C-alpha cells in the first residue's frame, strides 16, 4: 500500500511544471491585434490578444500593465484581451506578458 502512494506522489511531482526547473515561457509568443489604438477621453477601447502556442493559457496567466495610468487604465482583462478606458489626452503603452514573452501597443487618447 505504501509503495502505491510513493509511486503516485512521484508521478504527480514529475508532471508539475513548478518542480522541473525549466521556463517553458521561452517558447511563447504574444501578439496584440493592433500596434496602435485610439480612444476618446472617457471612452473605452479594446485589444485582442493572440498567444502561441494556444495551450499556453492552460499553464500560465496573462499580466497586463499600462505605462502611464493618468492617460489610460485597464477596465477589464482576461486571456483573450483587454478593455481600457481613456482618462486624459496623451499617449501611453500597454503591455501584455506571459513570462518573458511580451506584446506592446500604443494607446492614444484624444479629447
């Protein structure tokens, strides 16, 4: 009985990404559907996200950030993309990242 538990534990630990020491995100590519998007102050804009290989999302999450949140802020974000709101006139950069893979796009906000 104890042997079965040890074998099952060994199989579980061997299949976990946390214990193998490799960084599988090295083979991941992340793309926005546009490199430059415009929105009016107070308006909403969106960017779709494509990730290669597609099954990457089974293992990792997407992190989003905006360089200058005085100009635009993230309204909602998930694996498929991001919705943002224009706050004040100007330009900033939005980044989506999975590990070392990044996609960047410019957000232009107009009055």
